[in-house]
């Protein structure tokens, strides 16, 4: 191969690598345009008009949906060039719920899933407090009364947009330090 052909090949490969990296960062850090908030402009609070005891007794999928909507789980997305939907398991005392986010729509069901990306663990009391007061969500996670266990690889979590979800849960931003997710 002559010198000019080799140079063209190297430049083409470098350009392709840069393009792939830029696409990955775009999808990982920014919301794709097809992500929408389920087309819903107002979510009715499932605990509205209920006492704390009544809300605990009637805890169901709508409470889980409300918490996930409050932490903007609808912003999670498939990683670039993949159809692997974000999946979250939500453990509330002895009950297990799952949420799958497809094109910005949160689908919640009362059953376990095999390989969730993350597991959120809380109690019915904490879940009700989160639904009653959105500002309490960060406090619950900061105090250790609720927790999140990240199960998927850091690359998968990054590609699906879990950095923003982590910020909503903990109030701490790690978006500015991308390399840190690969070190820890």
C-alpha cells in the first residue's frame, strides 16, 4: 500500500472512532429527543387524601410509579445502538416491583425481574413519605433509610443515563467526573 493510501486509512479509522465516541457521549449525557415524560403532564399523588396508615395499607404499583416519575426515571434510555431497556427492581419491605422504561414510558408491575440494572430498597413507610413529599426522597437516601444497589456494569449504567437518576436520588452529581465511574 502506498503512503497516501495508508494515510487515508488511518484518518478514516480515527474519524470513525471519534464519531463513535461522540455518539456515545451524546446519548449517555444528553436526553435523546425521543424521550418524553410518558405524555403525562400531571400525575395524581396516590397518597393524596389518605392518612399515613391508610397509604401504607394501600401501597401498590401507583406509589412506585409516582416515586420513579418524581426522580425522573423516564429520562433513562437504551444505550446507543442497543435495544436493552433500563430495568429497575423496587423492593418495598417484602414486596418486589419492577419498572421497565421504554421510550420514556415507565411500566411498573408487581414481580421480580432477573437482571435489573439497579435495585432500590426501601420500606412502605419511607415510600409513603417520598410520595407525600418529593423533597424527602433525597433525605431518605442520604440518611440510609432507603438505598440503591447498582447491579449492571458501570458502562451500561452510564450508557442508559443512570447518572442523572443517581443525582435525583442522592442530590450528589457525578456527571462532571465521568472517569470516576470507571475507577470505583
